[in-house]
């Protein structure tokens, strides 16, 4: 059993890495600020490791938002939704990251 857990399908890992890179490239179109992009990367890596299909209870997608919309949205729709949410609620991705570090959620 342990062998099965330790073995990772290299094809799946490679495909995920390519997708994560594509998702991050799209996320970079949201800002010219490397600091904002860095904050987004830290948040979304911690929340879902940039996985579109990530689920944690009632939270879905790349940023683990509570909207059911994220359950069926593609990566661009999710990144757009997550960006708008952070801008409205916190004013910036940096502020969202700060809140997450202090409270453990954003």
C-alpha cells in the first residue's frame, strides 16, 4: 500500500505542472505588480496548489472560494472571480495574503 502512495504518475505530475504554469501566466495578466502576483501565488499555492477542481468542504477551486460558481468554472473564470473578490474585500492581494497569514483564512 505504501508503495502505491509513494508512486506518482509522472504524466499526471507533468500535466499538472503545465496547467499550473498556464494558470499563473493568466493570473499575471491581472496586475503589473510582481508583489501582487507573488501574494496571489503564495495564497493559491497554499489554498489549492492551483488546482481548479480542489474542494474543501463548501469551498471550491483555485482560491477556495465559498461560491458554488467556482465548482464548475474554468481556470480563467476562477482566477477572475478570485481576483475580484480579493480586490473588493481586501483592496489588494498583498492585503489578502496578510489577512490569511494573521487569521488563517481570507
